RNA sequence: GGCCCCAUGGUCUAGCGGUUAGGACAUCGCCCUUUCAAGGCGGUAACACGGGUUCGAAUCCCGUUGGGGCUACCA
């Protein structure tokens, strides 16, 4: 029956916080399935929790969605573009549906006080269970759950589900202030928006029978459900801030690529054979709910880092350079915009040594004509007086080198070493510390070439005086 | 407590009755090498347990254990 309807999916976050990885993955699966099926993807903001919902979170969520590359298709016209739907702008819909249920005696008003001890394990019995409470006005509206029978529905991941009505209480549809609860608003909207596939977290599985009851009471066809496994922390508890970064915004600020995030997230709870590295387009080409597992997945920061490093290498050099530009500026490094090729080249020397963009830019510092970030301990060991004649000789040769490029530079280093009867490393390592301030760096000849003759000689001189002063002092 | 879901190496997973149980991350070793990485090659490491069903179970069924979720006028 669902097959006759055009596929329509949605992601329905509530703006009570930033978009976290769990929500992002739910959004990703919905988006990927919608695209795969050639259907429609809708974004709906579930802002019915007036206490916790905030506008900044709405903006942050939209921002994160766009950054990840998850675009939505429809919604109220917002300056020419399709904005998301907001439940607080649709209160009439829920009230009308509520009145319908009330009129047909499928719901009733309840004036018993709100129960406050939800945390205690012992169930609180509401006097409404007697189903005789009624008040012409005020109070909350409760659904009249059938005393007997089974609620059944299809879950594309878990199979046919069946719950006894007797286990379900008379849940609230409308709060006393007229605002709908999650279960009610979600159903009215999913039905009204003709959603065909409800893909959401496993934590909603227990809510589904209640929702199916509402669909039936309202006379709507039920969609197919797909409850995807939760994402846990290393301690197998629900993933939260205490486990580390969890919001998409945080990962973005830390310098992760959206490609790495969507790639890694897709592989949490979903697999397609041995496929590990892929972009959104490649994901859409093969995505299916059949590949989604049932067991909860532990978020692995190490594997995310691996995916990130892999994407750093996968991105076209030019593209990576463009994305890095703002990071260089933020770091206060004097990027010469008229030397895009040089920038691109120096970035590439750092790609195999970096994970995040922030990480890469930090390591790029020595390539610029700014004070060196000296690793004093290392330089103290390497830049000793014995090294002075070596670096002095090296500087002389480099000063007159005809062609300033890696191969001739390497030749100069090696020739000098053999003439002095020492190992190449005995020249290279002191030079490395002199040019970069540390003992670990990209290839020395590439570094010198990118640094340019002037800066190279300047750094060599600076090191020589540094050693001399050190000797005088020591 | 009640109800529900889940269970392959440390982690993400492939497997959909017959496989030397495959891949990836991590880890260990070797190679490459001017350092650090990256890369290449190789190693250690898993079917939670107990019963069935079957000629044959990681695969199907039932228990046990373990983990997760729901049980709000939160979503």
C-alpha cells in the first residue's frame, strides 16, 4: 500500500540543543533513502517544548544540515527558499484533530495534576485510568486507549511488531496549555505531510504503538516505520558530551570535513559489503534499509579520525586549499593570495601528517615568515656548536644554487655531506631544526624549496646566531 | 518493577544452513626512509552461554546472561 504513494521522508529534530551525531545520522539515513527512492525529504522542527526550545538551536541545526550537505525539499516559503516546518506554527492542525477525537469520544479531558515523579521507577497511577474524569474546559486531553486488542505495525528493520493495548496507558494528546505532545503532533504531521517512511531512533520504538493508535483513530493510513539503532559512548551508555565532542557544530569547529562526518556516520549501523570510503553521492547510489543493523553502535573517535584523514587525501588539492583559506586567516598567517600554487603545495606536504584542518594549519606555521615556534628541548639537543660549520657551509652552497627546487637542493645537501665525510642525516637534521624549529617535519628538500631561498638563508643565519649565543651563555 | 529491542575480534561490520568466519579502525612486527607521518606487507584477536531443530548451525527456535530503550501535560 505504501508502494502506491510517492516516497516522502522527514527529519524532525527538536531545537533543544545543537545537532548531535545521533540526530545527524538519523537525518542522513532519511535523506539518503529519500534521494535513493527519488522521493521528497522534509525538515520539520518539533518545537513544542516551549521551555527548552530556542531559536539559536533552530539556526544551528539548519546550519549543520546545510554544512553536511543534507538539503530538504519543501516547507513554507522563506524568502524564495523552502524553509522547514515549525510545529508551533501549526497548532490549529493539532487542535482540530483533537476536537475531532474528543467529539467522537476517543479522547477525554483530564484534570488530574501533572505527575512529577517520573524519575522514580515505580509507576504512578493516574485517577484518569478510571476514564470517568471529564471537564468541559481546561485540563489535558488524553487518548482513550482501548482496553484490549493488539496494535500492529510494520518496522522495516525489526519486522512485524505487535503490542498489547493493555500495556499502554491513556497518554496525553494536548497539554493543558493546548500545545500538543510529541506523539500527537508527530502523527498529525506525519499523516498530514503524507510521510511514507518514518525513519528514526530506536528509542521511539516503544512510542510507536501509541502513535499507530492515533493514526487509526484519525482514520489515516500508517506509514512504514524503520527504527535505527542508537549510538552509544565507549562505556555503552547513550552518547553524550561527557564522552567528548558530540555536536556537528563542534566537529566543524574542530576542523573536520563534512565528507568525513557523513562517511563515518553512515557506517555506524549501516554497511554495504566492504565499502568504507564514499561521499554522499556514492552513498545514495547504494543506500537501503536492508543494510541497517539492529544492534546499537559505539561511536569510535579513532575511526572518525581515520575517515577524516582519508578525506583530506581524497579532496582535490585545489578544493582543500580553498576550504583551508579561512583557517589560515583565522590563525593569523600571512597567506599570499597571489601564490595559490605554493599554498596548495605546502598544504599537500602536510596532508599525510594531519587529521583536522586545524591540525594542518597549526603545522603549517613554519612555512610562513613569522617567528618560529621553537621546540626548545629538541633544538637544544640538535643545534650544538659542532653543527655550526656544517650549517655555515650549507648556507654558502644554497646561497649560490642556480635552480631553487627540491632536486638541486637535495643534491647540495648530499654533496656537502659526502665532502664532509658525514651522513646526510647529519646535515639534514640540523637544517630541519633550523628551518622548522622542530625535529619532525615534511621532507627537508621540499620544505626548503617551498620556503624560498631568502627565508631559508634567513632561518639558517638565525640558527647560527642562536647556537653561538647559546654557547656563549652556556 | 512492568513492557519492548538487541547480541560476530577492543570498536564498526560482512555473513542471510555447508566459508580456512571476510573487510575496516585500533594494536603489534617488518619494509620504505633525511625526521615525523603517510604508504606497502604480515601478525595477534570474534560467532556471550545453555538447550533444541537439522545430515549439517554464526545463521532457525526456546531459555539464561549481558547491554540498551520506553514507562512525562520532554522529544
